[in-house]
């Protein structure tokens, strides 16, 4: 019996370690898109260097947005796994789906950074974040549905509601961003910094209503 519990603990730790490793690799892949400009010495001027750096601005913004959104999802992932104490194959498959969407993020980031004027590229970019966030919600909902097995009975209803509400911040902001992109593609990007604010508003709203 002790061996069985020890094996389950080791497997649970592997789930967390694997998740952290995938997210770390994704963040590393994001920065690889930032390639330093090179100007031949005979053609070099400071104005030319400034121009090359300015041309990289969409890639810098894409990297910053993606880095922080992936980082926030990593924080939320750790938050929910503070309360999840056991696993089943349903949890593993849902976690793999979450990691699948996260691992895909460098592609739409690169696509949108190269084609920042394209609404199609922007919609794919925003949708990839929304899908990853919704997959994370699915992990939490699965754990909550098996209360007493995957999460402890001591996790109160208010905590469950708070975590659930905060988890919808990214999908909500991404939906707003896509809507704004129909007015102007660049306008949609301004919605992403609102994610922490929306998360806190959802938390406070639920706290007041409860």
C-alpha cells in the first residue's frame, strides 16, 4: 500500500515537472524569434541601426505579450495544482491538451509578429491563448468534479469559485481583442494588458456576490 502511494506521488510530481519543462521550452522558443539585426560595416550608420530596431518592434511586442500571457497561465496552473493532490488519466489527458495549446503558441506569435497587419494572423494569435486557458479551466473543472479524490474535501466552495472565475480572464480578454481587431488589428493588441485587471475584477465580483 505504501509503495502504491509512493508511486502515485512520484507520478503526480512528474506531471508537474513535465508541465514546467514544456512551458519553459515554449518561453525559450519565443525569444528565438528575436534575431539581432546585422548591417554590413561599409553600410553602417546609427540611423540604419535605429531603423532596423524599429522594424523589429512588432516582434518585440509579440514576444512581450506572449511571454507574460504564458507566464500568467503558468502561475494559474500552479495555483490550481496547489489544491489538486491526486491524479487520474482524465487529469493527465486534460493537462496534455493544455500543454498542446501552450506548445503551439510560438507559431501564431511568429505569424502575427511577421504579419502584424493581418486580422487572420491576429485572430489565430488570440485564439491560441484562449484555447490554452480554456483547457486549463477544463483541468480544474475535472478536479472539482472529483472532489474528495483529486482535491481535498477541505477546499471550500468560495475558493473553487474564485479560481474558476479568475481562469476565465484570458478567454474573455481574447474575445474582446478579437472583437476590437474588426475595428483595427492594432487596437486588438491593447486588450492583452487588461488580463490581470480582468482577473482581479472577476475575483472581486465573485467575492462580493458570495
